[in-house]
C-alpha cells in the first residue's frame, strides 16, 4: 500500500506540470448566415481569464464574472472586438452590432450581428484578438450557411481568411 501514495504523488506532480507547460490559447468565432433574416450572426467564445487580462491593459480594475461594471465591460468588449475582429462582405468592411455577452463556466460568449446582408458572395474575416498578448494564440473560425460549413484556423502568421459562399 505505501507504493500507491508515491505513484499518486508522481502522477499529480506530472499532471500539474504538464498543464503549465501546455496551455493553449484559443478562441472560437462562429459565423452563421441567416438568409431569411438577411443577417450574419456572430458568436465569439473567449476564455474569461484571457479576455480579462486584455481588457485590464486599459482598465486594471475591470473584472469579469462577476462583472465589476457591466456597462463599462460591454463598451470595452465592443471596442476590443471591433478593433480585432473585422468582417468584409463582398467589397465592403462591415460594422456589426454588439448584442451582448454571456458567461458559461470559464468561457465568455459575445454576440454580434450584421444586418442587411443580402446574398453575399465572398466573406473575408480578420481575427487578431489576443494576438498582442499570446504568441501562440489561435483563432478558429466556423462558418455556416444552410447545410454548408467551413472552418479555418487563424494565427500570428495567418490573420485573415477569404472564402466564397458558393
């Protein structure tokens, strides 16, 4: 029986060391084209601690979950997202509406929408969120149009994707 605690200790030590050495920096953004609503619906999922660190560069007292100041956080999130997540539909860069946020465990979900999107042919997405903080940051983009789906991986060497809806 004395052997078991030693194995358990080694396993826990390895596990905790392994987690520190292999932290992943990733965000996910889902774009869904809703033809019947002529809109592009956008949901970005970010780790709360990562986005909080980014927001605190400008406002060190700002905390997420629980919100230290919900209105201030929404404005700061909208500002950061509009600087780092840019969407072009056909030839025009679009402004999107920030609809709100929701906390789900350790994830912050941000909801946005571009209205008046009628039959787009080409979409360009540039997503550089958290690139300024984390060298290994990766941003996954998922696009859905009816039954068609496309996925892309953006990183510091490849910050933008362009794809056709055909």
